[in-house]
């Protein structure tokens, strides 16, 4: 099946608008660099694309969840190509079972991003937040693991293996 051309084009357009923000150098020798980073508008707001980016991500995650293996591969490939979109675009997190599930789908679709260690930290944080909210995380981890890639991209395990081990 794959992804509709209009969705791929929307994500690519948003990615191009976010790229200068994502690639902007950070002067870590400036003693106030962390404060300056916190005070900046969020990347989606700075680029003026929040509504469109979040809508595109919702559509990608729906196709990832309800599509076939070809659809999931296409979503992973698109997020790999559009790394600025992948970096900047997230949905608001509801501390519920469904919110946790959506976050897991997004993590799975990112397929380790550019660094498995960052994704592992994110996964552990999400699991801790969900547990504190009273969510039974194990069934959701296994459900999303079944949709996830089995490719060990960086020698730390596949997303499927990481999700299975997290519970």
C-alpha cells in the first residue's frame, strides 16, 4: 500500500521548514546557552507549523498502527529521511493508557532515530510516567512491539526487542 503522496509531500515540506532550526548551531561556550535554549519558542511554533505537523504525525501513526508491514516500513523510511520533522514533531502526552500507547507507536515509528541511547532514555521515562499514572504497561509494550522493526540498527537491539524488554 505505502503512503499517499500528499502526506509524504506535507511531511517533506514541514521537514524543510524545520531543518534550519534543527541544524542551528548551539554555542555551548556561552554560559547562558541553556537559558537561551529554554526561552526560545518550540521549533514547531517558531516555524509556524504546529497544527500541520501534529496532524501529519497523527495520520502517520494511524497508518503505522492500522496498516500493513509495507505501510509501517514506509512510515519508518519517511521519518528516517525527514529527520528534522522526526526531531521536532511530537503529540501532547496524555498520562493515560491510550496516551502511553500513542507514545510507544511514535517511538516505534522513529525506529531508534539517530541514537538508540536517546530512545532508551525516552522509553524508560515513558514507562515510569505510565506506571505512576497506574497504567498496566506490559500489554501495551507487547502490542506495539509486534508492530515494530526487528532490525538492530546500532548494535543495541531492535525496537521490537527493546519494547519487549522494557516491561
